[in-house]
């Protein structure tokens, strides 16, 4: 856990003339990572070099839907927290939920009501699992009664939801 250390400012995980996160190739068995201020290039490297990642916390970073598409390649991911990540669309979160079959904890998804609505009420996606493995979600955004109904029907393992 690197806590509040700003990875880009201190050149952590990067070497001169290499893409951010290049040094992750030497710790491919990494399963838990907590970082602050990382780039999309770092996320790309992490998704390529750390296929066993199960828990990831990213704080104060310019994370967007492109970065989320790379995080979605980490099929063993069980816990994901994106703190102060305001550039992720509801569609980005929806794609991520579809592509991370073991994800049981999602932190700081303030658009979760809209995300669940996109997944189960929009006919935008072809292969939607009937049930999501989510057990815990942090959401400070609005959730309607109908969206709570969708959560109850499609997230039966949900035991902790913070609204």
C-alpha cells in the first residue's frame, strides 16, 4: 500500500524511457495493490503484467473508460476501489461489471443505480449474467426504488450497500 504517495510525481513504477508501470513486469504475482496518482499507461501495464490481481485501490487518478477497459482484463479481480475517479461513465462501470466475473466489492461507484439500470433495463448488452457476484457497493449517488428492486433481483449476495 503506497497510500498517499503520488506515483507519477515520485516516478514510482516507471523507468526512464519506459511506459509508466513497466517495472510491474518484475512482480507478476502481485495480487493486491493500492496506488495514488497513476496514469492510463500505468493501468495498461498493470493489466498486462499483473494477471493475478485480486484487489486494487486507485486514488486521485485520471481514470476514465479507457483505463476501466484495461482493468476489466483482470479476470481474478474481487475488490476494486476507485477513489476520486470522476471520469468514468456509467457505461464504463457497466462494461467492467460484465467483464469481471469474480468482482464482489466495488467502492466509490456513485452512479451504481444508473449502472444497474443500464445493465438490466436498457437492452444495450447481449450477454448479461442474470446474477452479479457483488456483495458490497459504496454509492453516494441517487438510487431509485426501481433500481433498488433491480439490485435485489440481480445481486442476491449483496450484504452491504452504502447509499
